[in-house]
C-alpha cells in the first residue's frame, strides 16, 4: 500500500469515527468547504459544508450515535485526486442497521487529503 492510499484510508477512518460520535468538528476537519453530497434521503444533491452538516444533523437526530462502519474499501490515489468505494453499514446503536453503497472523491489541499464528494446510495428496486 503506498503512502497516499494509506493517508486516504486514515482520512476515511477518521471521518467514520467522527460520524459515529456525532463529532461535527471532526467531520468538518476532513472535508472541503465546497463538498458535494449525493445522499439517500432528500435532497438528492447537497452542496457546501453548511448544507452537508444539515444532512448529518438530521441523521444524528434520527439515530444518535451508532453504526457507521465502512467495509470492502478500495482506494485509488493519484497526485492530487483520489477516490474510494466500498460498503457502509449504518444504523442506530444496538441494531443490525443496513448497508448502503459508498463512493468518495478526495483532493489534496495544502498537502492534506480532504473529502470533496460523497455518494451514498441504495440499490433501486
């Protein structure tokens, strides 16, 4: 595993820990201000860190601290951009939760990998 891939994985692990703890500051710390989110609940497209955090606050109100576990993560990192995809198990503490698909785009900003795009989705039925 190369250094950039390892750094991206660490960013995504920090993000998942922050979401599990409902730690707003730690979530913001690993995202760009112009982050774009394609989310499962409406609206379909969320742009900017303030709107992004509104989505997370709704999530935390609904489930509190709980499951937010990434698995099967594949990471590809280049000079200034990276992407990762895997599965994400989400749900309230003490439940089995459910899985969604996760795709994340990152870019290097001042030497740090930051999340600039997230896509959470469920299969269409």
